[in-house]
C-alpha cells in the first residue's frame, strides 16, 4: 500500500529484533515517511480500517485481514519532560532511529526482508548486549520509564554471563529518582513485563543494588526471587509475574502499582496463604491447583525449605475432593452461626482424615 504509493515503509523494533532471534513476534510495527493523514487515506482506499490511535505522535493503527498494524511516521523528539515527548516528523530514517531507546530496537527491515541497521544494533543484538542509543543519560531523561525497560530487556534478551552495560548502570544509578515522577500504571505494567521473563532474578538483583527497586516498589526485596524461580522449575510452573511480585513483598503493591482486579485478587490470596504449614492436599482443596502450587513455591522460597514430597500429586488429589456433608444434613437441628460452626468442625475432621471419612461417619 505505502510502497505502491511511492513512500518508504520498514518493519521496525520488536518484530525485527524477535525475528532475528528466532523468538515469537507479538506485534508488527511499521515506520514510514508518509504523514499520518496520508497513511489513513491510503488505508481506507485499499479497503482497510484506519484508526488514529496515537495521531499526536504520528501513529495510525491499520486493521487488515484480521490483523492490526501500527504505522508510525518517522519522527524526532523536540521536547521531553521525562514522562512524555513532543515530536516532530522527520525526513530521514536515521533521525527516527536515534529517538528510540536501545540499539537492538533500532533495527529496520524492508518488505523484502533486507535489514537496515543505522546505529549498529545488529552487533549488540548478536552479543545480547542491551545498550542505550548514544548517551544513556540523555535517553533516560527523555523518559524515565526507560530505566525499567533496560532491566526488562536485559531479563528477556541480555546475556546474563556478560553482565550489564556499565554506562547504562552509571546513568541509571544517577537518575533512579526520576521513576517517582512516572504514573504508577506505567511502572506496574513495566515491572510485570520484567517479572514475566524466564528468569528475571539477575536483573532484579541489580535493580536493588542500583536503588531502582525501592523507587519502583517501596519495601521490595530481591533475595527471595531466585529461590522462587528455582522452585518454579522444580514444580513445572510457568513464569507468573504476580507470583513473583508476591516474592518481592513490597508495600501494598496492589495499589502502589495499580494492578488489575484479577491481579490484585491473586496477589491477596498469595499474601494470605504464604507461610502456611498446611499440607499440599489441604491447599489443593482450599485453593485449587494453580493457587495451591503458587503458595507452596512461594512459601518454600520464603522460608528456605524444600518443596514437600509429591506436592503436585497431593495438590491435585485435594483439588478434586468435595465435602460429603451439606448444610441441609444438619438442619433443622442447627441454624445460623451454630450451623456454620458445625460445618467447619466437620470439614476440619474430614480434612484431617485425609478426606476419608464418609458422610455417615461424619454425622454420627
């Protein structure tokens, strides 16, 4: 569409980076020299649906054949305040590249698949080296969220053996207080993306040493996270950012990070049950398989104890149990609070028996 009309168009950013790494591509972003109104007109004439999702920054989302593509006009920053930028349209692709955060995100590809690398990002990508474009302090001052993005990208794409870029770490240590000026929604979203990485523990440990973790979430600590990641692998658990957030502890993360209701509910369950001495079977019955395994991993990591033997089997067994006594079995002899207390007492006896007591035995 754009090429046929005489404009330039390149795939850019994450889709190029991930394709080169051979990992799944989530979103496809396109950079072009065409102005937003031109992109919209061309899309509509081609029978596609164009939505001005970020028109002040030159972005038009085009829905075509069941997929959505963000098409953004080349741009350059002319004013920033650490949270948002005022942009102007650029005339050269190199200008567009220089306003991005890391060299590995300033890679472009033509529709034919030819790579365009104006800033040497390919070498950094091959080395798994997360490096700010040009001056690290300047890039961070444009948007302090880039501090958290640096650690997130290192967790996902960096080489843990090679260490982190020293210039970046120096700039981050100097400017870490700028995180306080960011919206808590942005901080929370970025922190959860970081914690969803296969092993975010090395990045989080450096965040703590640089003072970044405390600015992102007051009271958070890093030392439990690597143990939790180890126990997750032992239990066969997929990475879960809320489970890992619970390991960081921190002061009221559900409000400090503006978590969604579902995330806050899960975090509340993990905080309530973490540290319990209940058997896996009991946790499976009380919480279900997913939450029970999360609690077991989190409790073992927090206490420095081993995972209970046959934990997954016990949780699965407990999750399939159903109390054989119903409230109606105790009525009309009992009602109100007395009825609830009697049911709880019977339930405790039943659980203590390993779920073996029958209805008749419980009602004797």
